[in-house]
C-alpha cells in the first residue's frame, strides 16, 4: 500500500511559490489583454461596417472553435516562422491566451451592450452626444453591471487555462510541480499539492463570483 509523505515537498516550497507568482501574474496579464481584445472585437461586431463585423466575427469564431493548447503551440512555433519575429514562451502564452479569452469576452461584452434598451442611446444622441460619447457615458456603465458576473467567470477559466502554458516550459505552478515531481520521485504528493494550491486560490474567487452574480441578479 502506498505511503503518503508530504513532508518531502517542504524542500520545494520556494519552487511552488515561484510557480504561484508566475501563474497569478500571467493570469492578470491575459485577463487584461483579453478584455482589451474582447472590447475591440465587440465594438467591431456592433459597428455599422460590414468589413469590421466580418473581421470581428471571423476572429471570434477562429479562437473560440480551436483548442487553446493548439493555439499556444501554433503561436510559439508557427507564428515566428510566418512573421520572422521570435517570441519567448511567456510572450507567446500571453498572446495566445489573450486572443482566446478575448474571443469569449467579446461575446459577453456584445451581449451586455445589446441588452441595454436602444432608447437610452437615442436619448443621449438627442441631447447632442456623439455615438461614441453616448456609448461611453450611458450604455457601457449600465452594461458593465450586467457583464460583471460573466466576465469574472471567464476570468476564472483564464486562470485555469494558464496551466497549459507548461507545455512551452513557462515556469508556472504546473511546470514547477513537474520539476518537483521528477526530482522527488513523489508525483502523487506533488500533483496533489498543485491541485490544492489551485483550489485554495480559485475557491474563494468562485464563491465571490457567485455572491456577485446573486447581487447583480437581484439588482436586475
């Protein structure tokens, strides 16, 4: 019968800490990048230009309908060949995860904006606002309240997606766990500790999102 021994992992505590820091930092970067990409794509789909609509829709469907693992590998290995620009594993990871997350954020943002009654935008235009100003001052502030729970849920998924960057040797929590497992010959304890670390970070966030969802749902 297998004898568990978690004490061996104490020697790798700094390795795990570095992995957690990298994972959290990477998550912040890809969430911010994804939100920026998603906002641009959503505005493109809502614009009056057929070209922008088609381009935004093609971008969204391309990244939503292909596996993120394939996107990571493609960005790191294929994109430099096509562009002649070398990408570090971290840069390639941020690029791929931001575009992948942005494709989902764009639908959330677009849905939130569409849910606001068109009469409010028209009222802003009647007061002399430009379409962009009416969007920024009237529509977006209201839509944001409705988007928050869905955006936060997607951000949690982005946090979990960062575990895939270990295939590019990015020193995140999973990659550091692999090093510890190979060095200690204790894969069960190591990957259990990695799972517990993810749980410790994600469980409070998930409960917070549920609370916010109930809060905003009640407000609506």
